[in-house]
């Protein structure tokens, strides 16, 4: 008989965050847990007759790739098409999901937390879950743990990173802003942009320059996130 596990809600409407680790075990910020949470999210949506691909993305944290691969693996196990958007900001992943009619979005990010942290943001389609949704997804995750279900965490061989979606998002933002304010609305203006070495480090300067601004950048090159 399986050993009983302690049920607790992993995160809330803004996701589950913790210090990233390679140590095995349920409920930790490791590939094992990320695969399980993604599986629970997909199962929840499928039971509600929601179909479509899943968008998976990450920020620039060192632990991000391993966690992203685990999320992609869970989607593969469920037979769900994946859009691997690579390193993009959370709003970009949501915008992509809305554009393609995704069933779910998973972003591996801990936002403002130090670089040793990471997080799992699981969304229904392109929208944040409610508290009730988060509780149900967590319940399903722990049910999987209790049943002994093991989900592979290695990246499926038939997947590839679709970096073109990052440029698509940049173009989309520029077009939306110009549609509201006209062509080159920031012409003649100077901005200093601090990217904090995060997922928006390459996005924000490109958007501002495309809108006509002169841009000086800080922490938009290679470095440690939120350093």
C-alpha cells in the first residue's frame, strides 16, 4: 500500500514558487513536481472538455530549462501538442496562448524572487486560475503522487524551441501601441531600461526602439536574473 502523502495547495493564482532543487521528492521545486503539476493541469482541462495545444515558456533562471523540459514531457505523455516558446515574459506566453487557442499555459518563473528560486505558473488557456482551480489542480497532483504515477522529466525528442514566437510578440506589442497612438509615438525621447537580466531583457528595448525611442540599457545582457 502506498504511503499516505500530505495534501497542501501548491501556490495560488500566481503559481507555486520555491527554491529550485534537483533533490527528488513530491512538492519540491524540481522537475518531478513540475511534470506532475503540468500533468494535473492538463488532466483538469481535458476533463472539462478543453482541447488545444499547451504553451510552455521560462524566464532566464539557471534551473529554468530542466523545469521547462519536464513540463514539455508531461504534455507529451498526454498526447498534447506543445508550443515551446523558450525564454519569453509571462504576458508573451499568455498572448501566444490566446492567439492559438491553447488549452493551457505553463511559465517557469519566480518573478521578483532571487535567482535560486523558480516557479510554476499554470494557466487555464491564457488566463490565471481561480483559487478553486488552483486547489483542484493541487489535489489532482497529490492524487497522482499517492497513486505512484511517474511522469518522465526528460525533454521529448520530437520537440524544438520555437524562438519565432518571441519576435511575434514584439511585433504584436508594437502594432497594438501604434494602433492606439500612431506611428513612432516615442520618437525623440530617451529611455533607460533596466532589464534585471530577466525574460523581458531583449523584448523591452526592441519594443521601445521600434516605437522610435532612443534607448540605453542596463542589465539587458548576459547575467544573473534579479542580481
